[in-house]
């Protein structure tokens, strides 16, 4: 399997890593009346990409870079521990952290089966999702920029798919919206890849884009009843 084919596999919504069970905040945004049509959905997705999406893209790029630069065994455990601490510090919401780790653990199971490597055991049992994604892309033969692009795409693609079910949005309109976001996804991947290179070896130097509303939505959603999605 070429790196390109493997990356498509990682970006596929059918990947058994639990992504279909999460809305990325869209369900609570719909419940709160903040998202109700294609226009407000686009605003939400652009805001999510600039904050949580950019953060995930940079972390994924950093993790990928560390694996590809350090060989088959990847970085020592100390770096993974430091990276975990830095990612957690950039997620004020306990609900967000719990979701990130749940998805990271699920993805790591897929990685262990598809691309067996000592790195899988070094990264920890419950890594944040973006960390597991970066490791997956590296083991699949991708680059740091590839990891950033897959992470950024997932940051808007997952919520968009959830919105399709929540709002009954026209699939054609939704696809057109994602196409409009494509140039920004490319720019986000390029920036995130560059930020990861600049922070190489020192996760404390990773940027920390802030999205307080996403944290609020995550906490409200965690205690909500009758919800369709886990987040």
C-alpha cells in the first residue's frame, strides 16, 4: 500500500476508530440554536478549524515528525509524556480531554493492527487523538504535512457529517461547503507543518489556539440527555 492510499484509509469515515460517534460540538451547537442552517454551519466549521482543528493539525504533525525523524522505535517515553502534558494543557475542558483520549485509544488499536511498530507501545495506552493520528500517518509512510492535513480535514469533516444527520442538510450543499473550505484546510496544514518543525523535540513550543466556546459546548454536551453523539 502506498502512502497516499494509506492516508485515504486514515481519512475514511469507515475507519473503525469511533469518529462516527462524535459531532465535534455540532450537536450541542444545534441544541443551543447557534447552528441551524448551512450558513451558520459554515461559520461554526471555520471557527473550529481555526482553533481545535489547527491545534490537532499541529500536534499530529509534531508526533509524525518525531516518529519519522527518530527511526523505527520512535522517541523515548519521556517525549511522549511531555507531549501528552502539553496537549492536555491546551484542552481546558475535561470533557474534551476525555473524548480525545477515547478516540486516541480507539485509533491506536487500528494502528497496532494495520502498521505494527514498537512506537505503538511507547506512545501510551490512552494518547490524545491527534498524537495517535500523527503516529499513524508516520507509520503509514506519510509526512508531517500529511498528518496535519488529515487532522484538519477530520476536524471539519466529522462535524459536517454529524450536521447532515442533525439538520437534514442537503448533501450537495454540504459537499459544496466542504469544497469551499478546502483551500483553508491546505493553508492550515502548511502552517501546522511549519509550526511542528519549529517546535521539533520540544512540545512546549507548540502553539495553543484557543476556542472557549467549544469547551463550553463540550461541557454542556457531557451532561445533556437524549443526545445522538458522544461529543
